[in-house]
């Protein structure tokens, strides 16, 4: 009844040496969704993001984006197909201004400097960052840098954007403000996959669905309200003792 | 066949000295992630130091290398404090340039002080040889081989067994965590740099009787050191030592079959081949 | 953007015209030769800057392209090809060499890349020293691109033409998407990939462009001095000199390499006696000073100064930051 899912992972496994960072993970995601991948530190969220965006390739399993196999694609090609991403540890282009940073994203769809400037200004407006356009990225505080990451990704006009730990390190009010913006992304035709370690108000507020990873494997899936109460999830975060609390 | 094996033996003997140089570079890279383009220049400094001791105090280089090495240790530490440490957070680009600058200063400084003349030490030991069956070796080479081997093994034991050595390995695995374990990063990094330089100096002192000494003598050795470190896997001290032996033998065989001039070219070619196909080194670890 | 109304444009045009007229202010051929070298190395610095300054890839093997340009001119002319066509062909060959070097070296990051470029440069030098066709260590005689009594003046004008060309190229690149892509690669290659930049291909393109200009410079230089040996056109010395010129003046800026060349080669002339014996020492000290105190070079440092004064971020954007990433 629905169109093909925008993103699909089928039994994806990724190993580093002897360690399986991602174990047989499968997930499906539809267009216009906001999906959050949560899990304790080391659960494999960032690895999943790297796999989807092409910075890593799966050892087993395949990854489909809009029904196209992107398992072996290099990162710049996944980006051109429409997958944008931010990095857990922000990677701004420090020697360039905020505007120039975003322009790099805009350049994916135009060669013209003027057009890139215009597109970038629009995005900066949306993210309420216009007043920062001329400042060097190196001088910005974390909250602004997080927004800059998103701005740059959005400028590439992605169909899917991967936001890795996008609210970590922010104060609650900063995080909620950012979350409100993220909630509006599907209006722009952008589906969102977010990754956070902690289930916070942010996730509860904006996620349509949540997937929980622990030690590389998917242990739960569902709407936020349900997932938070699942015993496996509580155990993953707090340890086996707390599982009893839910019995 | 005999000539082949003889060349291998010669290569092995030289290779131990190369190993010292390579291990020094690997130590510096492993602990500090700095590519020391001045490594050969420091070796040259060690050679001159040993030479001065020989010229003025009649100290045999096979003893003189020790004080020379000690001097270079101190000198290396000073370089670290004044020149390397201030730029440790800059980009790789900048750090490489800094070491290049240091190398240029050392080389030309030596030329200013000692002039460009070729010098030579004449020691009795160089003229004697040792024989075993159909194979012969220069007595001096054997002596330096033994000394070098002692240092190589000493360094290995030090890195594996001692507390400082373990701190060194901790840092080369993960720089950020080290301070949390109570390791004084500056002192340890300064120590490793100094030690790496000192090893180059020792190797220089040991090579002095066998080479002509002139300010530019170290340049080729920087290259050789890089080849060894790349062969052995960047950061692996043991790998660099093995790389040194391999390099020594390869050069020796190349000299035998193709002539001396090609030896250096072969070094570069090995270097490029390894970098192209197996950047983590032939003996290498995953750290790259 | 109306270029004609821009005062900077006219300032540059006038500067270029004056520069071209320099020979008329100068009294003898030796001084002309000095001007020739300064101008030529300014062009080389600009060319290097594409790779080293904009793309941020520390190439220490540019002597390879310089030398291939020189040897190419000599060898093609030996095949009875007209000089100016040989010049072009030599540059093309250098670009092909750059393709090989680039494809192999750009797969390596950071220090490995620099090492690989040094290795390639040295291999070429050693090969040229050992092969007969390149004259071995004895070298080759170069064909003269210009002859006659005013040949230095003509060489000088050719070098001005080259530096104008190099400047134009850098200018156009810096204003283009390609230039932005290179800068993104310089700042962070992962981020660059994440916005769809094919980083290996862009890096390669910058190297090819850079190699072409450098080779033209090499051929011009060699022809002016009429005789080449591997140690005059293929040494690490040249590679380092070109990189210092760009870095000292300001990598990634348009005027930087020009100022760097004027400064470096100019002071070499002024302090000729000291420099002759210890020019490497001066280089070394210069490098150390630049790295320690002004990593952006002269022009870059000035730019930063103006930027800091004109636009200090407001309090809302910068609460207690720990300072610029440097």
C-alpha cells in the first residue's frame, strides 16, 4: 500500500578485526519519517551512520536507498544521491565563514557562486543563523556549529539526512529549539534519521519511530512511548538489575 | 651463491644500524604522530659529535658513540621543548614543515661549522676482517652490528617491560587517554623524541668509521628511515627494526647485481610500492 | 560583478604593466636575470599554491614537474620539433607525470602524501642522473627560446606572461566552485566527501593544473640558463623553495606567492654572500619562524589582522570560546 521505503538495511553486519560493531541489523524507513536510532555508547549508532553514508561498507548484508543498492558506494556518491549527514564530533570547515560552509553544500546543485550564496542564505534563515554568516566557523560555539552542520547538509537538498548526536552537548533549551526545527524537515521533503545516546525529551517529542541498538544488535523498535517501557531497553541502559523493576 | 650469501651477510650487518635509525623514527612517529624529516640530519649531528670526540680526544668511535648519543638526547629534548611542542596542535603540514626547517638548519649549520669537506676516521678495526668459512666480514662492521643489536634489543625490552615504555605504548595507542592515566604527556613526548634522536645519533656514531663524513650525509638516511618505518608499519618499533634488516639486505643485493647508484632508487621504489599497496606495512599492525 | 569598476582590478593591471616594463629601469643583464628569476618563481609559487595552499596538500615534489618541463623541452627539440611546440609538449608530458604521481600519492593522507611526493621527485632525479638519453650527470644543452642581444629582456617578458597566466588561473579558481571544493578538501576531507565532493578527483585536477604551469616555468628557466643537469632542475631544493615562497607570502592567497618570491629571492640577492654559503640555513630559519609565528604567511597574516578588527563576533555568537583552531 505504501511506496517503496526510502531506506532499507537488510541484515547488515560490520566488523572491525574480531569485533562486530553492527550485527545483523535490519530496518526499514519510509519517506517523510523521523526515525531515531538510540542506544548506549558504543552500541553502533555511528557505525550505522557511516555505513549508510558510505564512509564504511558492510561486511555482510545490503543497504538500499530508494531501492538502489548503495552498500559499496563511496561517500561522495551517496551524498550526490541524496543522503546528507552531520558528524557526531562536528566537522566544520574552520577556515571558512559560516556562509562559505553552507555554500559547499549548495554547490552540489549549482556551479554558480551567486546562486550558491542565495541558496545558502535561505538555509541559514531557516536555521536562524543569518546573523552569523560572515563569521569564521572556527570562532563559533558548539550550538552554532551543530546548526551549521545541519545547514550544510540541508544545502545539498538531501532526501534523507543523518543527524548523529545532533543535540548532544547542548543545553535543554538549545536542544528543544533545534528539535523544533528538525521536526519541520519533512515539510521540506527531507526524511530524518537521528542518533542519540540518551532518550530525551527531544526524541520523545519529535521521533515517529525509534530503534534501539545494544552491542551492535537491534533489540527494540516502535513508537517512543512504547520503546521506553520495554524491559530489554531498560536493561540495556541500566543493567539487568533494573529489568526487575519493570516485571 | 657464495656472493649472494655474502651480500646478504653484509646487508644484515648494515641493516642492524639501519634498524636503530628506523626505530628512532618509529618511536617518534608512534608516540607523537610527527614525521621527523630531520631524522637523517640528527644522525649526521651524531656523526659529527663522534668525529669531534675522535679528532680532539682521540676517542675511538666505538666508545665515542655513547657520549655522542647522550649529547643528542639532550639536544633532542631541547628541540622538542623549543620547536616541536609549540606546534604540536597545528596541522600535519605545519609539523612536517617544522621538521624540514630544523633539518635544513642542522645540515647547513654543520656546513658552516665544519665546511663541506669530506672527512674520514681511520681506525685500525676497519682494516681487519673476520672470516667464517667462505664468508668474510669487516671487523668494524661486526662490532657495530653487535652494539646495534644490543641497543635494538634493549629498546625492545624497555618498551615492553618498563613503566616508561608502557606509557609510551599507551600514548601511541591513544593520546587523549594518557593524561587520565597520570602520564605527563609533555615529559613523555619529550623523552620519546629525545630518545629517537639519540638512537639516530648512536647509529651515526657507529657508522662514522665506515662512511665519508660531510654535512649532507644524513639526507639519504632520512629516506631510508622512512622506508623502514613504512615497511614495518608506521609506529611499530619492532617492525621498523625488521624493516631495517630487510632494507640492508635489499640494498646490498641491489649493489651486487645492479650497481651502487641503483640502491637508493630501489629504496624509493620499495617505499612507493609499500605505500601504494599495503600502507599499513608489510609487518604492520592495523595502526596507520 | 562589474570587474571594470573594481579598483583592485585596475590596480593589478597597472602593477602588471609596470612590472612588465621593469627591464627599462634596470641597468644590466645580471639584474634582469634576477628579476627574471623572481618573476618566474612567483609563477611557480602560484602554481604550487593551487595544490599546497588551496587544496592543502603539501607537495614536496614539484621539482619533478619543473625538471620534466626542462628536460622535455630539450628532448623534444632534439627530435626536430619546433621549440615552441616542444615547450607545449613538455608541459603536457609533465601533466601526465603528475597524473601518475597524483593517482598514487593522493590515496595517502597527511605526511605520507608529502613523503610520496619527495620520493617521486628523487626517483626522477636519480633516473635522470643514470640514463644516457638525459645526458646523465653531465646534463643537456637547452634550446634557446629567445636569441639575440635582448634575449634576457625577452625571457623576462615571457616570465611576466607566465606569472600573469598563473595569477589569472588562481584568481579564476578562487572564485569558482572548484576553488571552494579545494578549500573544503583542505579543511576537512570527510566533510568534503559528505557534501558530494569527489576528493581524489579534485585533488588530482589541482595537481594537473599546477604541474602544467610549473613545467612551463621549468622549461623557460632552463632555456634561459642554457644548460641543465639533474641537480639544477630536479632537486628537492627547488621543491622546498617553491613551497616556502608560497607559505612565506601566504598560502591560499593571490598575492602571497608573488610577495613571497620577491622577498625570498630578493633578499637572496641582497645578502648574496651570506646566502651563497648558507642559503639552506636561512631557508630553515625562515621556515621555523613562519611555522612558529605566522603560519598564514605575510599576506595571510595581514588578512587575519583586518578581519579581526572589522568583524569581531558579537557576544551572542561567542561566549567564552577557547580561541580559533590553529
